[in-house]
């Protein structure tokens, strides 16, 4: 992958290229941030530039034999480790090399793809993917070999938070004292879940969210209209995966607005029977659809809060006043309940992400929202004038 193919992150790209051109290459590097910020594409572009036979000041050439192989993820000195499960009906070990064909297809189609996207590709069903000790043995064996074509042999370890403790501990020594010209690149979404004995041995880079301008450019390059790109970028929170989800489910934007309006009205009136029906309807959206709905609802609450405090220029959702007058709803979203509301929605998103029972999660959230919306505004009155 070329740096030109990586959306945004211009300062980080420049720093990575400079480190290679000056020979300051840390042997173990740790990229952290949401996968939608582009950690894996950056790692791939970094390795391709490092191995390129004719690099320019700004990017790999893209045409030399090394670049061609890297573009196909088939370079003999590029290795991967990622969460897997034992293949169905197989007695073989659960290691990444058994899934290389699927992995290459996944990365080429969704370079910023999520863990759930990957699980869908390999059809884990009810199993939990992991990077186990058999994978660690495989890594140590592969990295003990000499390089075939490049100066460096590289391991990209995707989602290291799923390294189980025995696997992680087995890798500690080779990470600290690697074979000559060996490069480790870790791409993590939850660095706090990775053993500190690993992260402490790496050069850490925290990826910032993509800018709205970068998201907008990326969406327009895919044929999205400027108006749609603006609206999607405003809600994506710097996450390319969220932007793509919104693009692919554009029709759901209006549907989410209608669902939110109906749900909140039932919560405000404390109509128990209708609230149960609304909660069940939302639970029927499925995990990904419900996560997207909760993110959308959080954005609406944020906008209502800003409108209530005379900051409409900072709003992002843009619900039509004819559909739902946020200025009226804003009178019920204030300093006395906004923090609790945001916490409630964050907890619901976490529970849904962890396969919590959607009906129970949404019914509990509905009850809590009813209480929060009826909380009286007793503070910050000086801001109303």
C-alpha cells in the first residue's frame, strides 16, 4: 500500500518517511487508536516504503518488484499475525498462516476493517478469536530465518490485545532482543488491554482521529456527493469505518431519526407499553445497526445540549426542524442530566458490542432515559441569559 492510498494522517506519514530516510527505524513500533483511524494501512505503507527499490521523497514507487509484491501482500519478508479460530472440522492449529488467503482479501477490500468485519470473513460463529501460543511459536520460527529479498523482515501483529497471556509472554524476549534487521509493527485499538511488558518494549504512536476534511475527500473520491460527504464526515468522529457504514446505510439516517423521535417521545411520556414496543423494535436492528443508532442518538443529544446553551453553530446532525424541533427538545437536555445521558448511551454501546441481550439493554436504557429527561434544571441558569 502506498502512503498516497492512506486517508489523512499527513503529519504522521511525513514523520514515518523521515525516520526511514534518516535510518532511525525503531525495531518495535506500536500504533494505537481506533482501527478506522488507519493504523493498518499506515503500517503497510511504511513497510512498502522501507522495502521499495526506487522510493521518492514522499512515497514508494509502486512499480518495482518489491512494491508489486507488497501491494498483493505476498512479499516473502512480510509476515502477519492476527486473531483466528481453529478452522471448522480441522485438526490443525489456530494460526494465522491457515487464513492468509482470507486475510489478503480482507485487507485489500477493507484496510481499516474492524475485528467484527474480520470475524465475518472467517465465520467464527460463536467462537472467540485469539492469538495463542501456537502463533507465538510460529512467529519465532519465521523470524529466525534470513530475509529473502528485503533488508528487513517484518511482522505486522494486528489487534495485539487478543494475545493471550502465554502467547504474549513467549514473545517478550524476541521483541526485546530481535534477530538482526527484524521489525515488529503492532496495530492496536485497545492498548490498555495489551501487557505493559510488551508496550514498554515498543515505540508508541497514538493515531489521532481523521479530520472532517480528510473524511470528506475520501468519501468524494468514492463518488459520494459533496453534500452527503459533508453530512457523513460530520458524524463519523474521525473514524473511516463509521463513515463507510453511514455511506453504505445512507437510507438508515432518516430511519434512525424517525426511530429516535418515536423512542424519545415514549420515554418522555413514560408510556410503559409503548416504550416496551419501541425498545423491542430497536433491538431488532441487529448489533451493528443498533450500535449505529446509539451513536446517532448520542450525536442528537449533543446537538440538543449545544442548542440549549446558544451554540447552534457547533451542531453536527442537522435534523430538519419540520421533522423534529431540536430547540424544543433542548429544554430537557441540560447540565443536570447531559453527563448521565452520555454515560448511559456509552454503557449501552459497550454492552451491545459485547453481545449483551439487546432487548434487556434497550429496555434498561429506556427506563433510565425517562428518569433523566424528567430531571429538573437547577444549575447553569446564568448561561440562559
